[in-house]
C-alpha cells in the first residue's frame, strides 16, 4: 500500500486525510497534530490547515482541532500499543516507525541530572512521511566521481531540514551499490556500501530488513549511534563506501576521519545552508579545515522545487542546477 502511513492516524483524522485528492496525498511531507489546535499538513514546501470535511484552508479557525482522544489514540498507534518499550525514543523526542517515517514529539519534559529523561503529557506530533525517489541522484552522481569515473569522492550533503538530504542520500547509496549502466566494458561496478542508520530513516528497516531499495551490495546497521556504527562497519564489514545521515558531533568527526584514513569513501549529510557555517561547529570544523571532503552538495528548496550546487574541497563552484530534482519527496 503506497500510503500505508495513513494507518498511523486515529480513525477521524485518517478519514479526513483520505478525502484529499490522490495527487496531493502522495505529495504530503508532514502532518502536524497539535491537541486543541488546527490540524496542519505540509506538502511541496507549502502548508495548509485541514478541515473536518477534508478541505484545505489557510484560515486556522476553519480547521479541525484534534482533541485529547485523538492524541491518545495517535500515541497508542505509533507506539504499537507499548509506549513503555519506547523510553529511549521518548528521551530523544522522536519515534521512527517501519518505512522510515519519523514522528517528532512535543510535550512536558521530565528532567534527571540536568538532562531530559523522557517526555510525558505528549500533545504535539509531527509525522514526517518518508518516500523513495529512485533517480533523485541522477543529476548529481556524475560530479561525485573522479576523472576515471570509477572512484567516488568523499562527499558531504548539506541543507536545512526538509530539503531532501535523506532522499538524495538513499538514492546515492542505491546507485553506488548497484553500479553504473552502459556497455559491460565501460560499466561502473557496484561497490560495497555500509549504511549506519541511527534513526532508521535511510533504509526504513523493519526487523533488520530494509523497506527501501538501497542496492544489492549494501549492509545496514539499524538504530545504531553513528560514531559507534561507523567504527563497527570499518572493523567488521569492510565497506567501500560508508554512509551516515546528519553528522555533527565530535565523535562523528573522529569516526569519519578514521574511515578516510582507512581508505573508505565517506558519504554523509549535515544540517546547514553554507559550508562556511559548518567551520564554526566543533564536530565538523576540523574536517572542513583539513579538507577531508572532496565534494560538497548544497540543496536548496523554493516554490519551484529543489535545486543544488556542488563545490570542490576548495569551495570552488563546479555546477549550479536551477532545475528541479527528485520530485516533491521529503527527507
């Protein structure tokens, strides 16, 4: 079922969503449920509120307002009726479910030792819909290869949230693992890819089995912290290319450095609008100053769609694409 994520929602909310046109339903990126406040949906970079009859409006006073029963039912469904088994997710403020969909949570924090122990009185949900877009990397992949077209360069993809980083990363992993097309003598061979999927969003694994097509030569460490997972991959799974999403901590940088020194290509993402912003971050500044990455892919989203810029290790612009890439998929 293409829109099986609808089953996450309480019956009343699900019925409203199912009244949306199919074209719009398949483009939905976020659904925000806030108890006692207007029900909101985001798609293609736009937002609307949802009325009780399934109509869209820009006026919040016209929208359906989820009640306490809706909140409790939604929390019950996304936790598979076992909220107590998700204490770690509640501490982090999000739950990732099979299919790579991530639900951000808002409510009252319970503190312990100066840190967040878990969330209670959860009344806000941001359901982020993950979608597979094969071909999203077509226009970018050639610029990440060396002159011989055989070696992938160490690459960092950056953008603000909701600009397509994970969607692009997933398709790059698939294409690198599968190999290039063309005549046998000139065909780029598939490589061993290792994905450290801390939030279960890249592969969307369920019981260790990826829900998305990530290529025939790809291994996944699901739900594993990035730094620890990268070191595990290096020691035991011998990847040619190591993939990780949203790096930024000092321990992530140490693991990336270890991989580069081991001769493994690193393909990662980070939050940011420009490379210059990352230099000031303790976890990433050293990697950039030492020019560890050979390519930077910067994604930008506007009403006309997604575009990208590609820079080399010297921050020199290689290409700018105003064209839309990867459709309206969200990551």
